[in-house]
C-alpha cells in the first residue's frame, strides 16, 4: 500500500526532534508509541496511521467498557464530543475500546509542524482531561448521570 511520504517524513522529524521513542510498522503504515498521563500511573497507546491522502492520530484507553456500562459510556462520549472542535472520542463496538481519533487531511497541502503537534498531543490531552471520568463510567464505578454532572463541572 502507498502512503504519503511527505507527511511520513514530517511526522518522523517532529517525533525525532522531541526524542520520542516510537516504532514504525511499514506493513500497516503506523507509528506507535505510549504516553504516560501527567500525575498518573495510567498510560495510553497511540497510533498514527499514515495513508495516501490523510493521516489519523489515535489514542487508546487501556480499559474495556463493561457490557452493562456501554449505554452510559456512549452517552458520556457523545456529550463530550458535542463540545469538541477537533477530533472526537469513539467506542469500538466489537472490542468495547474507547479511543480518541483525530484525522488530518493531506490531499491539498502537507501538514505543518503545528498541525502535527496538535494531532499528536491533543488525543493525550483529551484523555488527561476526561479520561478518569470515562474510565469510571466504562468500569461501572459511577453511573451515567453522575458522570454527566462531573463532566459538565469539568467543562466549565
């Protein structure tokens, strides 16, 4: 499969300039790394998939949504997403995995360093900001109504 070599090079440069430890999977066209969230023992897995006309930056939570918590989790993710300007949280229905997804279009122009930085850092920041509430709902520690109140308080 072909991928955007210009975007690939710019992303490599950005990661290397910051001395990030990452791997490149040529077959899947993915950069892979892990980020430890501030003031936490929690970490998120990050994948940046480079395609021909775009790339998508993903951050994955290390928790699976319990079956009885799916509705409340989806409701919370929807409420959070309604306030997003860039990117969005989503839940993989087959694996019950919560992730943050941020696509970047490369069809008409190469991404700038600022765009690359935003697409790499923003997913981690979103988990840093909302991850505890999402984890609590996904594992049944708090119910959906309590989570919505906590989220709205945090969003102010």
